[in-house]
């Protein structure tokens, strides 16, 4: 089997991640049945969005076996992957909604939130790993790392936009002018938006450190050889 056709996120492992995601949904359903209400329904929607970048990354990987990256369909898949990737990591910011509700134990809600967040991270970093491997087959290792960590920096900024400016991925398509105005205004008046820099940098360092660990472990297992 060619080296580039291998992936840690295919076959049985992909099924395992699906089952893990269903477990998270099951925790939510159990909470509703127990009379806890559906106040945290958004976790299911955010987890669904977290699956999209992995699906786009796998579709792109398959297409790149027979088509160049600069073909229009490959570029569309790349943009879709990049546009939806922040949703996978955004789940961790949902902890801001967690509080003692009196509906179920706070410990139960913590476990439920952690389950959704962990699955989002697995999906997000899994898709990032797939793209990283494809980059290694086409450009120098150092350039690939610059791109990958640049993507994580953009994810940090996207999380800021989603959490504090309330923009989401769909707005890029349905209200691009509004998104562009908001982003440009943040930079033009950067002095009045210190939260933009601290939030973006905080999530970048957080995500980059996790991915660096994942990549290091993968290297020790011999999974990161150039395609």
C-alpha cells in the first residue's frame, strides 16, 4: 500500500470516533430524559459541524491522488476544510455556558461537556493531520509546518470571532460583507480590542501545543514519513 494512502483516521478508527461522538449525544439524551431539559442542545450542533472538516480533508486527500491541488475542486475542498475547521476547536469555548443548573449534577454536565470537546478535538486535529501529511508530499517540511501553525492561528482568531463577535462559518457565505467589515474594524481599531489579541494568542498556543505533541508522538510511531 502506498505510504500516502495510509491515515490514522480511517477504517476502524474512524468508526471508533463515530461511536465516541454518539456516546456524547447519548449523554445529552440521557440528560433530557432525566428531566434536565435541552438547554445544552447546541453541543450536538457544534459536534456535527466538527465532523465536516474531517470529511472535507478525507475527500481532498482522495482527490489529490489523481488531481493537482491547484485544480478548482481541490481548492474548493481546501477552503471548505479551512472554513469549518475552527468549529472543531470551538467546542472548548462552550464551557463558558456551564454552571450549576439544579437539573442534574454539575459533575454530570462537566463530563458531558468534556466528552463533546474531546470528540471535537479528535476530529479537528485528525483533519489537520491529514492535510499536514498531504503537504509533506508536496512541499518542504518547514514550509508545511508554517502553513499548519498559520492555520491554527487563524482558528484562534475564528474562535474569538465566534465567541465575542457572534459570527459563524455560515456568515462567510450569507453575509460576507458584514464579516469583512467586522474583521477589518477589529484591526483598524486594534487598540480598543485587546481581547482580540489575548483570545487569539491564547487559543493558538493551546491548540499548537496539543498538535505539536500529537505530531511528536506520531513521529515516534513512524507515521510521519514523507509521502
